[in-house]
C-alpha cells in the first residue's frame, strides 16, 4: 500500500534554515535504510511559504494569495512517498525518525482516491527543464467524509493527469484518504507519541497533491487553474516550490547523492 508522509513545518523550516551536518548525516542514513528496504519511493522538501501562494477557485473566479502564511504548525515542510504492507509498518519506520530533527510532528496518510483513480506514470524521457512545484489540495468536510464523486469527473482527471505526465509536466499525483485512516507521530525530547485520526482541523488537512515541472510560479498558478479538480466548484490549493539538491548549498557526500539517485530510480521503476 502507498502512504504519504508529511513532515510538519516549524520556525526553522519557515525561515528557510539549512540543516546542520549532524541532521544532514542522520537524515541521510535514515533515508538510506528506507531506500534499502524498498519503503521510500520519493522524498521532497518544500521551500518556505514566503515563496508560496494559495489559489482559491470559486464559481469560475480565481483568487491568488501570496505567502508567507502564519499557521506554521499546520504547514508542511516535506513530503515522502512510502510503500508498505500496512500503516503499522509505516508507524514503526516513523518512530525511527532521526532525533537530530528535534521536536517535530510527522503525519502518515493513506494514499488513494475514494472510487479509484489511475496511477500517474511520469515520462522518464521528458526534458528535465524548469522548476518543480507541489500543488497541495486543501481538504473539506465533503472530502473528509469521502463523499462519492461522479465517475465522469474521475475519468476526466485521469485523462488530464495522463496527458500532463506524457508531456513531462506532471511528475506525480495522488489523492489522500480521510484522516480517519491516518496517524500523527509527535516527537518531544526524543520520545515518540502516536495519535490516531481523524483530525479536526479539516481546512488545514491535505486531500491530494500534484508534483509538476514548469518554468515559473506564474506558470504553476495557470496550470493549477486549469486542473480539473473533481471536488469543485470551491477549491483551494497551496502551491509550493520544491528544494533541489543544488539549492541547499551543501556538500553532499557521494553516498548521499547515490541514495538520492537510487530513490529516483525506484520511483521511475514503480511507475512502469
């Protein structure tokens, strides 16, 4: 089964602070274990919300709100894609989160669309030009209740995703099941506490995501406006630029770069 792992934001990530050597090495070793076990399929860091926007769509009208956003603890600083036999297995892995990351909260969400949606198969042969962005769909009462969506809307989204992946724009996408099927693992002083869903702050939850590669934030906004969300007419998404390895200005060891390349290859292999 596929799971989305959200590392919640804190003051450091919102300031764009770079990880120190101790955290970098510990997280690199942790990710290496996940890759070796075949669990981690992708991992991305999100740039601070001062570089982000929120797009609200309502009855054909679009409103763009520039970051930064103030509700730091409800923001996301990173996301990963895990493959595991059960949520319990994922919880066990998250309990091993490096203590060097401090007092953080990690959310575990089951991937998938109620009613079913096709896997996105990225075009490995597409040109690797442009910038990468995450388009994060904000949840709603209807999405949390997993109210049925008309099949024609799901079909339209599947067709759109396939076309965008074929032309090299869409790199990945998935829906998320209700937070009733979720966990949060909160770390305090190195101790992990596991909280079962559902969670109450519905408007701050994520209900789906798309990873895209386009030329600019303006182009990402236009892409998000055209996306055929099956849950309208009122939709809110957060658009966040992603970190690239070269953005971090850190001297990655050959071992860490090799782990990153292996994870990317696993991601491609999983879609074939």
